[in-house]
C-alpha cells in the first residue's frame, strides 16, 4: 500500500510535522490501519477513500485511533491537491464532517482546514494540580488571563498557558505518568503555550495519549485554542499565529482564522511539503 509522507505546517520549504497519507480504493480494516500507522511511525497517519462527493477519513497514531488530527488533515489536503488539483475537499470523519482546501504555491501546497465545532470548559483544581506537577510547573507559572481549561475542536486537549517563554522551553515530563493521566481524562494532547503578543503564540504539545512524547505541529489543538480564546474574549482580532516545534528543532507555522460566533468552525492554515 502506497504511503505518502508529507510535512504539514512547514516553514515554507523546511520544517513541518510529518504525516503518513494513504489514499485507497477502500479503507483497510482498523487492525490493518493500526499496523500501517505503527510501521510508518509518525505521530499520525491518515487514511482516506472516496465516499459520495467527498472522502471518508480516519486517523491513527502509532498506538491508537484519534477522532481528529489537524496536521494529518493538512497533509491529506496537500495529497488531494497533488492528485486532483486545487479545490475544496469535503471530509467525513468518525464524528462529523469538515473540509480541507488546497492549492499549489511554488514548491509547496497552501492548505487550510475547517475544524469541527469548538467548545471549552473549566478544569477541576485537583486535575490542574496534577497537570502542573507532571510538568514541574507551579500555579504562579500560569498566565493570569488565560486559565487552564479543557478545549475542544474535534478532540479534547488540556491547555496550560504559561507566563514566560523560558518556562515553555523547559517542558519535560514522565512519559508513562503523562500517558496514564491523559488516557484517563481523555486529553488527546496537553497544550503548553506562551503568548508573545495577543496574536502571536508559541506552543508545545505533549502527545503521550497517542504514544508520542511531543508533536511538533498540532492543528487540532490550535483550532481548539483559537476557540477557547474566543470563548474568554481574548483580544485576538479574529486570528492568531502559532509557532510550534522550535524547541524540537522542527519549526512549524500555523495560522487560525475565526469569526465571533461562539462554537463555530476555525480555519487553520499552513503550507505542506513532500518529504
């Protein structure tokens, strides 16, 4: 089975988060998709097959199926653009419908996804304490205007917004302890972030849930973060820029664009390059 390897949310022709992309006449069994994703070894491999006017899509990390993955969707949009030309491609996920749009832009593809609806909720203080302890942070390390929350755009993520870039750079955690916590609470990633300006964020994402210590670009978490900033009336001016992967040596650039309607879809944009 042909597996394309595409780096999503690249910094033009460098960086980006690798994803496997399989476009098949029909989807393999869940066990076979799990096996392929494990062999590919990237944080996500996406599988797609035609369904009506759109595409049926499923996402697998090396250890589990994931409801929605942003960077793999961007990679899929690039693959569909390469195979079928520029356009908008409707996607049918396990839990809803979204779309991805792609066009060629020199040696890379410019791709944008429309996320599932967003929502956010507060986190019990005991869980905040456990999450802070996991990463070695203290309550005073948290940004006072962006409190911890469970944020959602197709999947749940815990957000811990820090008040310094140095704290973000120090991210470190015990993988097995983190994986147990994330699986128990249903947090697909823990998003650590720092707001350099109201519209420029630096983020890191622990992805022990999916068997990966850290993911260098997470479009789903970025969509969820944008929805949360809208919920708390952060002065975002309808868009944010996110730099991710820098501390891993794999710089990735993401942009989220959104309107004022609470819960509505987020447009997450970036470039993708073939590997």
